[in-house]
């Protein structure tokens, strides 16, 4: 079994409140879950208006499939015009590591 994860550090656009922040971050998380069948959540910078950390994790029996899913999730987040993707951290490991 392969386990993979991504951590996105996001800079949000014209956001002036936590309520506006949620209206930007929630749809991104929902789309990641729906399109790629992954676990996704806001994981960092929860009290800052213009920054957000989003985590994604997935499990697969096939290494190449997992890499494809993580690559596609990263492209989806990077393509969002309302945010700037500052950095991405990635991890892959086997369950017997």
C-alpha cells in the first residue's frame, strides 16, 4: 500500500475576513475531495485572513496511480486564479517502510 500527501501554502487574494477566507478555501477543498476522492482539510494558518494551509492525503495500491492523483491535485490548486500557490510539500511512502 502506498500513502501520499501534499501540503499547500496558499496566499489568498482580496480577502479581509475569516468569513471571506472560508468562502475561498472551502470550495477548493470540496473540489479536491470530489474530483480525486482524497482526504483534504485546512491544516494551517487558520486564524490568518490571507494565508491558508491545505493538506491532501490519498492511499493506493499502485505507486504510479498515486503520483498521478497527487500531480493532478497540485495542478488543480495551482490553476485557481483567486489564490497564489506559495509552496507545495509532498510525501510518498509504503506502508511497510
